[in-house]
């Protein structure tokens, strides 16, 4: 069956071809470097707004050392795993509930970290990058209980 490619017979095709499209840049994944982080919302929400710059890596010497590009633009990003955080004891980072033992708590992405970002338009049409990661939960245990007698674990063999 032969298709008729005469657009004059298909007014919807002409209409679609002449519509003006928004002048947004092409969206694709980008390697970025975190240069700063500012906590947003409540301190118990554990979300940060990250300042990021475009990055690349050195392939000439085959050492793949990461470096920032000559593009001076500074952009902002949020972490996809922090979007699901709720105030208080969680859940945090894809469903990990608190309260956490010792000093463990959800962490911001450290400044200087290279991250993979996806450009996204927020509700107002502004460009914001979404960092594809899993939020770290880090800290130190203050004491471990010996499960056999309920006392503090001091390194001895359980009785």
C-alpha cells in the first residue's frame, strides 16, 4: 500500500510543522561537579540544593582524571533520592526509616563530588538538574549490645 506524502491533503501535518516549539536546550545526561550545598527546608528534612558545574574527564592520557569544563555556567541541582525524604524520622533515601542508632543520619553529597545529572524543567519552566544518586546515611555507633546477655559489646566472645 502506497502512502500519499502530499501534505496539502493532511492539514494536521502542516499545522504541526509550522507550530513554534519552545526554545529549550536538548535534554541529556551530564557529568557535573558539586561545588556547594545549601540545606533547604527543615533541618530534619535532609534535603540540599546543590551548586554544580559541568565536568568531563581527561581521555588524552588514558587516566580519565575528572575535571571541570571551560563552561563557566553555574547551575543548581537536587538529589533524586532526597525528594522522598520526609520531616523527622523518615523515611529517607528510598525508604530507610529512623531514628538511626548512634550518630547516623542522612548526609549531603560532599562538595567536590562528581555526579550524573539529568536536566529537568520545574513547574515554572526553569532549568534544574536532578542528581541521580542514592543518599548516604553515615555516622558512628556509640555502643553495641551483646545479643546474648543484653550487656555492652566489648569485643569478648559471646557467652
